[in-house]
């Protein structure tokens, strides 16, 4: 359910700018080798395509959404798919494009990848992409397939393969296997073990770093999570997402200066409402007067969110601007009448009382939907004048 706001915004982009924000679903590849120990390769191929497309601003559905759609339709993930099954999955996901494929083993020392891209609205299927090689070549093969799918979806803006390799290098195959086995693992301790192993095998590989951070974040182990998020480098496509969660970790640990620094990095390039709000929250905890302006910018981006009204009201209350603050708290209560903290703060504003020692109440957002921002940015830039 956490994905709902992003998908709703994505749907609005598609309707407002048809053809510029087509949704893509990548299905786990069918393991046609007959060897269950190679199941991870098909999942790896799908995950690699999914992340590469997302890195270039393609609106691609996450693995959980695809798994849920397959579950609802009674289709086993990685099963061989008929044309009818592909269409049903696309309809369930409301996806305009589907990527699906298979991994086979024509010879004991050879793996063959077969991939297709299906344009659902026009009922067109791309020419089959075929690549073969030994197990040690799988990382390079997947990288090539990622680029070819990107080129089919974005023929005008896709980089050359050499340029693609600069931002998407070929990682060690054992690191990729460990990462994917972590995704497949049913238990958190197994996930942690596989992700850690992947990170140690190839220090350049950011996917397990982010996965470890998110895993520890969900366990509220903020100190350990922060250490993994901080390892992701500025040149990496996951840098801003990592800094968003790094900022949250630092905020919950009481390191408000560190949180502010992390959110500032994100806000410079991805000024989402939630980023501006969280930057304001970190600044407010430091009594920085710029907090109110960032809360105001977040509110202008989404006036329907009661938390943005609350945070701006809270900053105005701290500045003893009681009448303006009261209006914000009233707006928050209009959107959420059960908000006890907004009721409390409205009462303080009406009494014109300010207690510097009162418990801090700034609210942060834990959702980050970078791809929606870049999709909207691209749509606006490409919209005909």
C-alpha cells in the first residue's frame, strides 16, 4: 500500500502527458534450464532490467507489484507465459509495456537468454533479443540486454552502450548471485547474510548496500542502516535515495545537523515535497528560521497533506506568529479531524502561549518516489509548446 501515492501520481502523469510516461512491468524470466539452482538467474535478469530502466527515468513497476499481480491471477512467478497470460498481467498492473523472457541451457556450459518487449496498447511484440554465453558471462549479457531494452523504449534518448557502461558497470557474478539470493530469501537474517556477502564481494555494487540499509531501516536499527546508506557514492544512480534515508536515520538518532546535510543534498536535485518537508523538520529541530520556508514549499506542492499544514503551523508557532499558525492547524484539522496534536497546538495558538521546552512535534515523511519526479520533469520538458 505504501506505493499508492506514487502510482496515483504516475497515473496522472500518463493522462496529462500521453506517450511520455508509459508504465513498464518486467516479469521474472522463466527458468527453462531444468536446474532449480539456476532459478536466481531469471530473477536477476528481470531485476537488472528493472533497475536499469528506472535509473534512466522509465516508470517501471517494482518487483512486489509484479509478484502480487501474478499471485492474484494464479500465475506462478517465473512460469512460462502465454500471450494471454502476458496481457492479463499487463491489465492487472495497468502497464503499457511488458518485458518477459526465459533462460535456457542448450548445452551444459551454455546459458541462453531470450527476451521480448510487448507494447500492450498497440498489441505489438518486439523482435526477440537473444544472447548466449557461459555462466561467467551472465553479468555482461544481462548488461547488454538492459541496454537493448532501454534503447527500444527510449530510442531518442538512450546512450550508446559504451556510455551506458560508465554508469552501469559489469559487476562480479558471484556478487550478483548473492544479492539476488538475498532478494529471494524468506527471512531477514538470511537476507542480511546474502546482501552483506554481495557487498563484500564487489565494493562497487550499490544494490546490496541500499538493500542492507533498507533492511536495517525497517528493523529500526538506524545507526547500522546509516552506515550502509553512507557508503553509496555521488556518481551512483541510487545516491539521492540513499541520502534521503540517511537523513531519516540521522534525524531519528538526534543528529539534526547530519540529517539537514543529507536532505540538502537530495533537495538540490530532487526537490520532492517529502524532501523539502524533511529538510524543514531537521532545520526546525536546530531552530533554523529557513525551516518555515521549506515547510511552505512542501505545502505548496501538496496542499492536501495535513502534515505539511501542521509542520508549517508548528514553525510559525515557534516564531510566535500565533494567528498564522492557528490557520495552519485549522487546515490540518479540516483534513484530519482526529489529529490530537493539531488540536493541542491550535489551543496553544489561541491562548498565545509558547513553551520552548515543549516536546518537538515536527513530522517527517518516510516515502521517497524519485522516479515520479524525473518522469514529471521529463514530461514537462518535452511537452509541446
